[in-house]
């Protein structure tokens, strides 16, 4: 762990001159030995191009290694992986692969993973469209406070997608709007329910 903290010092310029290359060297030594925190840190260096050429494929590889070990810190990076496959950032666009990564994050209770599954199911991207199932995943995300899940669930209720068309849309739009979601605010305005 001392080596990991030393790498952080070089990365964050704490007590030493900032040296991303030295940080990467130390992180890689630990990552190669299977230390999940170092794998995540090295992935982040590749993601941001710090001390190495920016390489999303390498970032995905290191995040995946940490995720395979069940690292709690890898949860957000798993969602990031889903997003990479969804938009084709660093990998070929592959909505099924995005769904699988979102599922891994959702299985750990990650609200963004839950939202990602709901979104893909609703749109039928990478998986068979199932609006009723989408609503259930979106509801779980929304109940965890995820503003995107709240907004999208509100849209499902507004449009009657997978649920009966009822005033529950306003409830979820308000939750998202109260967190600053502009799309939810616009929907409330169009319904005459804002402010």
C-alpha cells in the first residue's frame, strides 16, 4: 500500500513534483500483481491520458480486471464501461455489451446501472424491447434518487409506456426537476406544473 500511496503522491503532486509517468510506472507494477485499486488508478490514467497516451481500450482492460475481482470502487467504472460500449467510446458500439456492463453495475445496486438497463429495455437497443420491464428497472433507479431514472420513469408514465398513463409522471418529473434536471423542468412547464 505504501507504493500505491507514493504513486498517488506523484499523480497528485503531494510532497513531490507531479510526475504522471512515475505514477503510471508504480501503478502498473501493482496492477500487474492484481491490486484492484492500482488497476483502477492505472485505468484512470489511460482514460485521461496522464503519463500514457490516452487509450480507452487500455482503460477498459484495467477497469475490467478490477471489476472481475469484485472491487467495490469499480462500480462506477463498470457503469463507465457500459457507456463506452453504448456510444462506441474506445470500443465498437455494442448495445448488448453495454447492457451486460449495466447489469453488472445494477447487480451491485448502482442506480446508473439500473437506469442503463431500463433505458436499453425501453428503447429495445441491444435487447428485446420490453417497456414493462424497463419501468421496473427505472423505478428502482428512481427510488435510489437517480435523476435520470426519475426523469425517464416520469416520461414512461406521461406517455403510457409500459404503465397506464396517469399523473404519476408529474411526481417523478418533480423529483428530477428538484435536482436540476432541465428536461424534467421543461416537461413540467409544458404540462403547466412548474413551478
